[in-house]
């Protein structure tokens, strides 16, 4: 583009300019050296809900006073001063211009997600026309932002599907293994205690035989929900370990604390009063095995799991509906 001779310093455009600028699918805003609006294309005017007469010749901050002190205003001033371009991404600078989706009513304005490119006129041309102009190009990135949000939601759902048990809505075995390993390594670094409780629904095979598998699934879901509700701290983890076994990982918890919580769970399940005609107690009960360790180098999380499993076996062997514990391996017993 070249400047018109003997005229105000504005670019000369051919007769096709209105057609081109009217069909550009991004916002174009030209400012002079005093940041007055020289030109705004139809795309931008529609989304700003302004007419050309409202913008023409007006200082940008008079048209959009909310931009005062904004990063966009500072970037424009710097671009006019130095001649260097700038880019404002939606990620770092959320929708700086008050631009709205054109198809929505004024009662439901939805601000466009924007990426903004600031392009100042080069030094040679600025000297030729007597001042530096700056082009502000606005791209609507709302669809891209929506796609990114959708992909994130899908990734979160996929993660949940991979780590949540479909029947009980608590963590599955994969999640249990991952959390036990993570908390073991954390306890090792912090030299803190880590406790594990394994619960097993007593006489569950007989329950399924007597009531059917649909009732069995409902029973398992109820018991899992009760156990999960007892692990109330943010880092407590409750997962379906396998079959009718449910594990509870208790970070920064000593043996006494784990025992008390396990007994509370056993009592709560019995108090729920789910009928079980085959059980000697007449209701659904659970057995619990408790283990606790302060990890030391060379010891793995499988040690804690083995102790809890053996304690659970002992609880079932001694009559069920009870809590048993094996002393930590670190005691030498």
C-alpha cells in the first residue's frame, strides 16, 4: 500500500477494498499514533455492537474505557513507541476487547475468546506518512477453546473410566495400586506412618446364592459407599481391591488410628442391617485386616499389603465381623 499524495496519511485502497474487508473473518482495527480509531472492519463492528461513525476518529479508550490500564493498552503504547509487533494469546490474556457473538441477543451476551496480534507500521512507511499507524488483528478462538475444553473433559472421563470401578463408583484395583505406591513413596520421604485396611464382606458367596447377583451387586455397592464415607480426609483412598474386598489407604495414620477407623466401619456395616439369612449374625457384616508401617529404604509397599491380607485372613478365621492386626514388619515380628 502507498500513501495518497496531498491527503491525510491514510492508505489508498482499490475499489475492491470494501468487498475484501467486508468478508475478512477476523477483526481489523487501525489506530493512529494517538490511538484514535482510523478504521474498523465490519466483522469487528458487528461483534463490538457499534457503528463505524461511533468509532471513527475516537480515542480507543473513549470507545472501550474498560481497556484503561489493561495489558492490551500497554502493548499498543509499546508497539507505537518501538515499532515491534506483539501477540496476546487467549491463554494469558482473556478476551481483552468487549466483542460478543453476533447471533445472540443483547440479553445473553457471550464474550468472544480472542487472540490479538498487534502490527505497528514500519519505520520507513511511518516516516513517509508522517506518523506510525498500528493494526490490531483480532481472531475469534472461541471454537478452539471449546474444543480444548471438550478434549480435557473427555480425557478426564477416560481417566475416570480407567480408575473408577463401574459397579461401586469407588477406585478400582488399578487406582488402588497406583495410590498405594504413591503414598508409600511419600511416607518414605516424609518418614511418616502409612496404614492400610482390607475389608471383606462375610459370607458373600452365600449371599449371592441366596439373594441373586443383582442383590449382591446392590449389597457390595452399599458397603463400598459406607466405607468410602468413613474415609473423610482428602488423602484417604477407598478402592475395590478385588471381588468383595475393599481397601482403605490411610496416609499419615498410625496403627491405633487405623484400628479405630476399621472398627467404626465394621460397626457401621453391621448397624446398616442388610438382611443375610445365611450369616450367623442375620445381617451383612465385614471383616477387616489392619497393617501399618513407617517405610524404610529397602522395604516395599507389598510388605504393607501382605500384612493387611494376613490380618484379614486371621479375622475371618477367628469368626468374622471383627478387626485383626499384624504388627509392623519393622518390629521384627
